[in-house]
C-alpha cells in the first residue's frame, strides 16, 4: 500500500470518526434535553421556565448540534467566545445568547457587536449598568 493510500485511509477514518461523534453528540444532547424538559414539565410551571444551556468552552459546532436538537438559548461567560460564536451562528434565525459572565466596562464595546444577544445577566458594577 502506498503512502498516498494510507493518507487517504487516515482522512476517511477521521471523517468517519467526526460523523460518529456527531451522531453520538446529537443523541446525547437530545436525551439530556428530553430529560430536563420532562423534569421542568413536572413542576407545573414550564411556561415560566427558560432553559439556558451554558456553552462556555464548547465549540460553535457543538452549539449548532444542540440547536438542531431543539435548544435555542445559550449562556456564555466569556466576551470573546460570545462574540465569536454569535457571529459564527448568526445564520440560526431564532438562536439567543445570554451573557452570564461578569461584564466589565472595558468589554462593553465588544458586547455591542454580538449577534442575537438577548440578555446581559451580570455586570461588574452599577456604573457599568448605566
């Protein structure tokens, strides 16, 4: 077998592993979302609950998998990750982001560039809130 064939085999294997990981991740996310939604339904207050999936340190591709499984609201606590993911996933029309980190004044200009930012949950000080 030539080295060219080995290289192609490796690429095919990596591609297949990515597909398997994608299916496995989708199944896991679907299962977890279903279980959480069942627990929320048991409270009798499901109309008053908003499920925010904390997505810090997860790649945008994983968020897209969660989106495809039905999750629409994601929480980020790092400004740079939030900005990057919001632009990468802007094509998902009803995705929403919450900033759940500690917002400092120096990061306010970055935050204004986010796509689909729905809520800022926390701020560093009252001065920043104004």
